[in-house]
C-alpha cells in the first residue's frame, strides 16, 4: 500500500481524537468508496461501511481526492 497523504489537521487532531480509525480504512474508502460526493467547498466525501464499527465511515479529502483531511463514523449517513 502506498503511503496515505494526510493533512496536518488529520495527523495532529483527528487521529488523536479518534485513535481507533485505521489508515487502511481510509485508503479503502478512497479506492473503493460505497459513495462519493463533492462538497460545496470542493472537498470530497468518501463513505465505506466498516463492519468492525458497524457504521459507515466518512473520509473527507481535499479537492485533489487523495489527501485525507478528516475521517469519522457518520451517524447521519443513509445508504
């Protein structure tokens, strides 16, 4: 697996707040998302179902679609 590109915010805030998030999940969300959507600000949301959490994980990238900026279990996501 290639090294995952991440923002400073993701490394220093998101992973500290949510240490259970696995980088492999983020990588899979980018390569094989259940759904992908472009936000108004150009960032891209990618969702993937994580059986371990029994929830959908939302992974938000910068507008390049590669650099991970945020990731969290999305309680409001409706498949």
